[in-house]
């Protein structure tokens, strides 16, 4: 394998460009959460109606994900990723010009459809360029991109919205995606692929996975595991505004960006730990399950978030919840490649994207309704148990076959 000066393998340069893609994906996505109080006022929305906006994005995201993963497997990484980035950038930019609630929903619908290809494309890139033991570590690096976007969104809103209005943030961030496409095409021509994929007929390509109980079990488990991710990625700013009586700018500037940083640390912790255990001779699935069980038990402490006496302590508790959620996630998202091989990477990872989107679509209106009536405390208590249930389902699924 070729390398760069300083012994940095070229394959990690390719992964680094996809880290940037993920950051742009989540930057465009998280602007809605960072601007939620402003947009609620602009369009006269309740928390439940805001939850419905999140739900529309998630429904489309989930519905398109399997087709997006299949598309990437069929047409190749370069073409599939380029088309999806162009479409979601266009949708993000168009949001700046929407003047109605229906226009906002339309932009989020297109954004959800296009961004559904983001995680499958990253999974395909990992399968294309990385060695098997590096897969969870590659997922952890992708979390860096997600974190950069998630951190940048509230900070950019704080910087730009008071000076130029909320529309300016959508216009700028949407336009950035168009710069990524030539960067990736330039990189892909200079980085050799680690794997040559077998040619699989379209029908049998999907049928191999759809007949496997593990495929469905992992997707179902992921929906439960990622409930806390859906909570903190969409509702953190609103939590600090409603429960801790802060303004939107105060919440975004002081606290809303911090949990995403800890999420990255958790992703790396889960990825590095599994890498070390596998390298030392532990079975791949056993290493992943061990991390998942430990993390899920610790996540029961999420129920204590509403009990924190100060906003800073609440931010710390949310950060730890995000940390351990991502320790599980980096290993779960490596499992389709572990089990089904790199040729099925796009569709395999897309199943997890789909289950996450469906869960978010169902969960978000419920969260909004509960928050409108009684606040965030019951939400934190109920969702703290979901990762443990998800890991139990995962254990059942991996015993199949």
C-alpha cells in the first residue's frame, strides 16, 4: 500500500475527505436544531409541530436510504456520492429563500432524501479503502465529521443570525457542499482502492441480505440504540431554552455544541478499543458486543439529566450520554461490513440509516408532545433504557445463522 510522508497511508487521506463530507452533511442538517427557537417564532410552531418537521425529514431519510445504498453499490462510490452531495447542498441553499411553513417542509423533504446517501457512501468508502480491523476506527473518524458539522451549526448560527438573519446561515452552508465534489474527484484519482468488488446481479445483490435474519436484527437493534442520538442531536438547544430558561444564543454559544465534541470522543473510544481487542486476537463480534453491553448499562444514567442542578452539569450529563451512545454506534455501523462483506456495504449500512430515520420519525412528535405537556424529564427516563434493549436485540440477531 502506498503511503504519504510521515507514514500516513493514502487510504486515510480518502477517508479524511469523506469525514469532510459528513461534516457538511450534518452542518446542513443541524442548522434546523440550532435555529429551532427562531424558526418556531417565524412559523408559529409548537414543540409538537417542530417535532413533525423533524419527523418529515426522518421519514424521507428512512424511505430513501435503502435505495440510496443500493444505488451507491450499483453506480459506484464516486458517482453516487457526488450526486447526493450536490442535491443536499441545493436543498440546503434553497431553505434560505423559503417564505412559508410548506416551503420549509419541502426543503427538508429534499434534504432528507439526498442526505440519506451520506452514511451509506461513507460505509462504502470505509469498505473500499480500509482493512477489516480498521472498520470501527473508520466509523469513529467519520464521527469527527459529524461532530464538526454538529458543533459548527450552533456556533455559526450564533455568529451569523444576529447580524445577517437566519437565512444567511442556510445560504452559506448549503453552498459549501458544491466545493466538496471536485475535491473528492481529485482525491479518488490519486488514492488506490484496497478492494476489488465482485460483480453481483442487482436482484441477488439485495436478496442475499434480505433473506438473512441478522440483517433485520441489526437494523432493529440500531433503532433502539440510536434513540438518545436522535434526542440530543435534535433537541439540545430547545432543552436549554425551555428547561434552563436560556436564550437561543446563550444555549448555542455556551452549551449546545459541547455534547457533539464528547460524541466524537465516544466514537473514538469505541473504535479504538475494538481495534485493540481485535488486534490482540479477540473475535470481532465478541469485541463489538462487549463494548455495546458496557455502554448500554452506563447509558441508564441518562435518566439523571433533568436532576442536574445547574445548566453546566446538565450539559456534562448530556455529553456523557452522547459519548456512550457513539461508543456503541461506531461498532454497530461496522457490523454490516463485518458480516456481509464490502460488496454489500452500501445497502448494509443503508439499512441502519433507514432504521434510524424511521425511529426518529416516530419518536420526534412523541418527544414534542411530552415536552409541551410535562417537560423533558419523562423523555430522558424513558429513552435511557432503549440502548440496553437494542443491545439485547443485537445479541439475539448475531446468534442467528
